[in-house]
C-alpha cells in the first residue's frame, strides 16, 4: 500500500513538474525551484572565480563582453516578445575571460559567462565567438542544469524524494548541485550535459546568435575548426558533445529554416559590418566642384 502511494505521488509530481524549453518547446523535468538552482550555482560560480585569474588580454576581454552583451540583449528581447521574459527575470549577466589554456567556455544559471583564453586562440571573429557563447547561453536559458539536478534527484532518491517534495518538505539540493556543477572533477566547472542537451543548445544557439545579428552559417566552419584542433586530444569543451560529423550534419539541416525565419536580424548584422561609401561619394563631388571652378576661372 505504502509503495503504491509513493508511486502515485511520484507520478503526480512528475506530471505537475514538467516545463517547456523556449524556442524548441521540448518538455522537461523540473523537480527543483529556480531559486534553489540559482543559489547553488552562484555559490559554485563565486568559488570558481575566487581561484581563477582574470585575463590581461584587454582586446579579447572586450570582445567577450561585446559579443556576450549582444547575445544577452537579443535573448531578453526574444523572450519578452514571446511572453517568456519571466524565464530569465533573475539573470544578472556577467562576462569574464580567464587565464586558462584549455579550450572551454560556459554559462552558468543566472547568466554567468566565462571564456578561457585557450578558446580565444581558435576565435577569429565576433561571429565565431557568438557560435560558442550562443551555445552556452542556450544551456542557461533552457535550464539544462535544473533539469540535470532533477534527473539526479529522481535517479538517486526515486519516489521517496519525489514524495518528500510533494509533502512540502524542504529538499536540500547542495549535494546534487556539487555533482552537477562538478567543481574539482575532471570536467572543471560543470559535468557534461547529455547529448540531447548539447544538440538542443546547438539549435537554440543558432537562433540566439541570429537574433543578435551574427551569421549562423559560421557555426559550420567553426565546429570544423574545433574538430581539427581536437584531432590529437579531445578538448574539455567537446568531450561529451555529439560527434563532429553528426553535429555538423545537424547544423546544416537546421540552417535553412533558421536563416529564412531570422533573415532580417542576420542581414541587419551584415549591414553594420559593411563599410559605407559616403566618403568616396563626397570626394567625387568635391573633385567635380574643383573642376567646375577651374573651368569658370578659364572663362574669365
């Protein structure tokens, strides 16, 4: 009898704890509150930053901040336009470039973005940086960390934990958070996402960078570049991502629809990047005026 009650309670909790991911609409499991996730992730983030060394590469740091702010603004505007602004209402964006030769970057819940100097060695444009940051921001917006914490709770404690939550008991997420964010593990700041999460972040990242005015097609050449860089050893950033061939094939499949739907934003970004011809026109006009003046003097 007790077992059946737990099962029923667990089933009821699972049904009432499903959320939807912005952009993709995928249903996801949410057994912990946003406030719990943010509190634990902020603690992990502060611990990490207290031991990290901020990069002295000013130009690269400014690039990370510039691209990060554009992506953050585009993300906020999109969610507001679709009535989902509450999804990131408690985000307080931060952008940091840290001294570390590993090829890595992450965005923790609450909009805490960190990029390693090692990654910047492969970045040759704002568009390429937007590929990575768009992907990482997508993880935060999709609340993949929250979903992983929920999965950990369900896997480790099963129906008993679910039953405790349904009864309104405060459930400690600190141990779960430590495992999810993985400080001190081989994976650095965060344990790897599932391949489902990675593929979803790829798609969402393409949309977010497009909304920010960056060229999503850059993702193809950038991931190919990352693949070449990882030929000898797999970078931490790529360790649990879909295989290179599968990832690039999936991106190629998504691009036509994304480029069509968000063409206005992408083209606006291209227009900003193009040099104007105003100066040239003015010079020609000035030259014409000078010639006219000379002719006028000769007539006199």
